[in-house]
C-alpha cells in the first residue's frame, strides 16, 4: 500500500533511485529481490517498502543484505499486524473472522532492534499519533532526514515507520472498504 502511494510521485524521485514493493508474489519477498537489485545495479540506490508481516516472513533476506553489504534501504510500515487480512476475514468468517491474535505482530518484536543487532543502521519513526499535527510534522521531518542519510549509506539500512491500524488513517491511500462479501450458506452455494 505504501509503495502505491509512492508510485504517484515516482517521477519526482532522484535519478538512480529504484523503489521495490515488498509484496511481489509473496508477502515479504521484496527484501531478497531488492537486495539482489542493489547488488546487481550498484550505481542505483534501492529502497524496498514492506509491511511488518512481510519483514517477519522474510527476515533471512536481511541477513543476505548484511552479508553482502548491499546498498539497500528497507522501509518497514508497522501498523501492528496483518490489518488487511483482518479486514478481509471479518465478513467472510475466515481466520476466526479476524479476531485472532495471530494476525497481530509478535509480542515484543521491534524491527529496528533486530536490524541493529545485525549491524544495520536503523531509525524508528512513530507516526501512530497522526491526529497530533505538530508532533506528526516533526516526525515526518525525522523520516525525511532518515531517508536522506539512508540514501548516502553504502550498506543496508532500515527505517521502521510505526503507523496506526485505524482505517481512517489509510483513507485515500489504502483500500479500507470493498472487501466485504455476503456470507453464503452451503444451500446457496449448491443452488449456484
């Protein structure tokens, strides 16, 4: 979703910047693909946008980026869990209708701490209090500074954006409605 937002202004990005979304086929596969792109095209600066669950699914890709000193920046959007899966599962009754804690991030998991333990320069920017405009503006400045520093690094970097799971926050950026489906009964399926 974050990558889609970035795509709107892709023409304004600096020359040589490549942005790769982390959900190309498998949630989180972007870490390894972006690492390969950074190694295969060393003149480019590569940014990889991914969600918190994508990071969890593919943390091995971060190990490869560290091992190869890949010049890639991972931007992890942490909204607390698999919000889109929860949204999709409610009307259909799948996955306990989205009420299961297994759709939340693992308790105590901090993406910046994991990256720093592996020697990756990292930043954590908390935008969860998005209604506080003054605080939000300051933190967006911090995010901009982190992006600038990350673009100048020669090895892997990580920026964790802590974002709200509130659907209102994502309005206009992420489809927060429209997944609703009428739950069909076995009799209705048989008649169809």
